[in-house]
């Protein structure tokens, strides 16, 4: 017979072993919930990510890589800093989640009990918001070469609307999401985009449009990025689409090693109740960029003064390749500061349009400040020039920009003209004129 001490030792050992097993994270219990919530909207068949993460075997074979890219916060791709603006659809892992992934990978990526798996998210294959009021689509596919640089292309889709309408949501459908990095939606009532498309002679639909649509838009309908889920604006809110508007869709496309085609469609949902909150735009920008080669800390600032009481519902910072950091704050007339957005590691390949979880009320006289920092040194891995060259404002890849686009809704509909005028004149009359000349209007 075993002695009492031997039995106790065995019992204690068994207990410690069980405790150790319980402390080791498993895929089914700990990792799958993180992957389902933050990864597989892009990492699944037919989406833009280069591989799928929908099953245990997919995740296990990349456990070390996943631990590495989440540990550096390179993935999931969410650039805004925490607690500096709160946005819909934030994909930011907590420190505890990052540690779980690292511990799981270090333990050999155990599967755990399959019964612990959460339910796999369902992704609709049709129109997420139901049948749209209007569907517009490309009539001719765009052909993307097998290799070469990423392409930025704008496509003009006439809406043929005979009266001004208000849009509560749009839904973008690509038939080849693995080559579409993101899309931005502009409106044009002047025929400028159609003229640019007609002048393009490269045999493909649309026209080249790096850095912007190539004209001064007369409105916008937001944008799309992988994993984005369309949402209806609240009743009474809408984005205006003027009579005779063309929808201009700018795509960022990247080659995947073989020739591909893209044919997208857009579903448009018009407001069903009278619109009381019209969503328009405002922007801060600076066209005076002149960065010495080797300058690691070149700062560009700009301001936008809110002319009327508004609700801010979204924000889109924009620069090119060598921008490193961007920060925007709002200072109310009483001196109170509101953080709007802060991106410390700007990456041109992961830019986005960010919609606030709750609209931010900005009274007339509020000043929005933007501060962008650029690194034109050889240490910047995103610098396209070796050795570094002087960089000015412009549309080309090797040029730079400094824009902060804002989606604003005036508290009173009668204040809309003043809001639109302030947007056109942001940065001063000379800057506004230069901007119009640059964008071809």
C-alpha cells in the first residue's frame, strides 16, 4: 500500500498539473473569440487578406507570426490611439489579449476543447441592409496587371437623379476583394470627373487618381475598407446628393501576382423620412509643404474655424508616404479641448474614414487644429527616395499632402450655406485657389 505522504504528493502533483493546464490558453476557449472579433472579417476566403484564419489549423500554423504582428500592434490594422476619439468598429486588442496570444503560441498553440468554440460569425453574401433603393455598377471591367505598383483609379457612375435627394447609407460590393484595398466615394455635379475619364486613353475604364479624385468634389458619401459594415444614419440624418450628380468612386488596387479584373457595384439607400440633419464637409489643410532631405521632424499645421453650431460625425486624416504622425484637437470657445484623432504611426496603406460612436457637438467659433509630422530621412522605411529628396505638396506618390476632412452637420438647416462656404475657404483665399487649380477645378 502507498503511504499517506505518497498519496498526498500524487494528489498535489495532479492538482498542480490540472492548474497548469487550466492556466494555458487554448484556441477554442481563448484565441478563437479574438480571431472571430478582429481578424476574419478580412482573413477569410474572397476577402482582401492574403490568407484565411477561419479554422484552427489556419491559425495554428501561423501562431508565431500572429503573436509577432499583434505584439507590435501591426495587426489588427487600427491606427487611431486609444481614448483620443471613440469610433464605430474599433479593432484594437487589449494588452491582456495580446498576452493571451503570445502565451498560446509559446505553449505550442493547443486547440483545447472544440466544445468551447464560440459561434462562427455570419457574413451576409447579399445586400447587408436589404435591397437598395438604387444600384449602380461598372459596365466594363477594370484590368489590373499581374505586378507593378499599386494603382489609384477613379470611376464615374452617373446617378441620373432628377431632384436633390438625401442618402442614409451606401454599400460597396467588389467582385474581387483581394485586390481592392479601400474605396472613397465622391460626388460631382460639374462634369469634371466625366471629362477626366473621357480624356484617359489607356484603354481601361476610369482614370488615374492618386492622392484624391482629381477635382474639387461637390459632396461625398464616405468610403469602404475591408471589414467595414455599412450602417444607416439615424432617421432625420442624410448626405445630400444634388440633382444631376455623378458618383465618383476612387479605388486603391494592389496587384496579386496574376492579372485580375474588378467590377464593383454600389447600393444606395435614400432617406425615408424628412432630413433635418444634413451631413456636409469641412476641412483643414496646408498646401505649403517644403521638406528638406534628411529632415526627420518636419511639422505642418492648419486650422479650421467652425462657423456655426455643428455635430461632427466623422473624420478622415490624409497624407502620403513620409508622414509619421497626425493629431487633431478641437478647442471650444470656452477653452475646453476635445481630442478628435491621433495616429502615431501613419501608414498610407492603412488610411481610413473614421465615424464617431457618438456625434461630437462643436459650437460656432470652435477651432480645429491639425498637426502632422513628416520624416524625410533615410531612416524612414516608407521614404520612396534613396537618397532622400526635397518634398513639396502635390499629387504624385513622391509628393506630400496635409488634409483633415470632417463630416459635419449644422444644427440648423439654414446654416448649411455658411458651413459649405467655410469649407471652401479653409486655409485662406490663396490656399483655396491653389487647391482648386491643383484639383483641376
